[in-house]
C-alpha cells in the first residue's frame, strides 16, 4: 500500500504523537510511571464536583439531553453557548464582541490547525508567508501542524537571570524582523512549556507591531484569561479586532470534551466555520452544553479565579521547593513559574542532550519532555535547546515529588559521568 506525501508524513513520527502515546501508555500500562510529561490538567475536587453537577442537571433535562446527543450543532458551534459567551466577554471583560466574533472548534489544537494554515503558506502572486513565533521555546503542539511544511519562523529570547535559582525569557525585540514573509504573529500566554507570562508591555508591543504590519496577532490563551486564568502575576486580558484569541475548556479540567473557542474578527470566524463544516460537519456539542449555564451566570470566571488558579499556585510553590531540594548544588535554574501547569528546568552545560535525559528518566519510571521539541521554526544551533526539560506539576503530589527526586539523581549522574571522563 502506497501512502501519499501526507500519509508518509503522518507515519514518520511526530513529537506530539509521541507525547500523547506516552501519556496513554503510562495511564493504561501496568508499569508504575510518574507522569510529569503530559499536559493533562489536575483533578481538582471542587472543579470536578462543579462539572459533575452540571452533567447531572443536563441529564435531568430531557429535552436538552436529547438535543445534545441527537442533533448536530451549527458549523460555528452551539448558538446558545456562543450568545452566552459573547455577553460574558462584553459585560465582564468589556470587550467589543458579539456572537459573530466567536466560533467553537474541537479543541484548541484544531483551532491552530486552521488558523496557522489561514495565515501561512502560499498567498496571491506566488508569495509565501510563515507564522512568526517571537519567542521560542513555544508549544510543542504547533510544530507539526504544517504536516512536513515548515510554517514557523521563531527567535531565541533574551534571558534575564534572577537570583540563585530562576531566570525569565523576554522577547528580543531588537532581533524581530517582520518582513512581508510574515503572515501572523503567534504566542502562547502563559507559555507552554515555560510558564512564562509575557509582560503587558511585551504584549502591547506585539499587538502594535501586528497592527502596523497588517497581520493578525494570535494569542493562545489555553491557560490564560478569562478562563481558566492560571496566571499568577497581574496581567491584562485585552481583545481587539486584530487579535485572534484562542481559548479552551481543557485546562479547566475538561480535556476529554475537546472544546476550543476562537474569538476573532468576523472574516476569520467565517473561515473557521467553513473549516469545521469541511473537516467535521460541526464541532462537538458536549463541552458547550456542559458549561453553558456556567458561562451564562459567570460562575466559570469564579471557578477559575477562586478554585483553579489558587490550586495551581499552591502546587507550584510546593514543586519549586522539591526541585530546590533535589537539585542541591547542580547548575539548575527554573523559569520563573508565572502560570500554566509546568516547570521548565535549565541545566546549564548539561553533558548529555535533553533527549538522552528523557530516555534515562523513562527507564527510571519518570516521564518528562525533552526541551529540544519546543523550538518550532528555529534553525539556530543554540545549545540551550538541549539543556532544558519540561515537567508538569499537575499530577498527584507523590508522583511529582518522587519524580523530581529521580530527575535530581539522573542529572547528577550525567554531570558526574562527564566529570569522571574529563578527570
Ligand atoms: C499552549 C497550548 N495551546 C493549546 C493546547 C491545546 O489544547 P486543546 O486541548 O484545547 O486542544 C495546549 C494543550 O496542552 C496547550 O498547552
């Protein structure tokens, strides 16, 4: 059986597939695995109770339940949910949006598949454009969306060293070149993998650059505001007609419901609606149906700010203490954790690649993600790319603590082996 180029790409192995398979085999296999690699959100009892109650209400309402299972939603998504969300964003966020500015997708990953293809590739008169990622490391899930085509151009950041143990990336505006070959600027905020929250000034600058160059600003807010708002410093939540904001229900605790939300100019929403119809007729109905009432009464924002954010804030503090203890005098720095559900660890001068470290850790029952997968669109041979790993602190505390201890042991072993070799 011969596959097309597309088929060959799909079967050639991709980072995001390995990640999803790692998670699945760890969850379903018999070996004990500490799952510090995946992006699954934490099971937060108060949030779970909220969603369970919403599901009970839905099941009890015969007509709504029958409609949920028995009818397709429109290609743009569930009308009642979209109306409720537009009202929420207008009244609580002060955004100038209406239902015509919102579309539902089968998860943010599907949103990016459409959006990145809308703004990169072939344009009229033979022009070719790419998506500019102003700061890499950036989300691993973007990397293979081009199915073998390189859709991205990314830049290394500047690094601010903070005290003994931390550092923070900043956009290096002096290097950014926004030529005619850039179709859109895209960032995740908070950033997966680093937990970086670009400052309001950085965001305002990127917004201004995209307006000046007549290209959209794609803001991936899978962890950000207005929900689930896993953002620890004060940060603006703004929207304008040139911004394409991507939200998701996943990090609220509902990744299995595969619901993404795009807030954008009407022309973009019409294109996303057409893509939904062509690829899947309509987006899934369950996510919007489950949280519809919470959007209408605003409790989705309260759940985010009063339950979800404080939960992760507590967990990250604990995880930083464990990392500090496990790393001792090793040259380990943590990217200041400002949001999302990850710690990004940098081992300066690590004598093995982060991929080799990943393999050694997997053999010891700890799943992490090697840093080098988080640099889509970067050709720059920067050693830093091989010196970092991402760990999630969202899983049960015992696994996270013992996983971090094992990481400390394996990193120490790597440095010691090197010291013995060079002695
Ligand atoms: C930054 C970022 N964007 C998008 C996604 C995709 O989320 P979804 O589950 O809505 O497809 C993720 C998932 O981990 C993510 O980390």
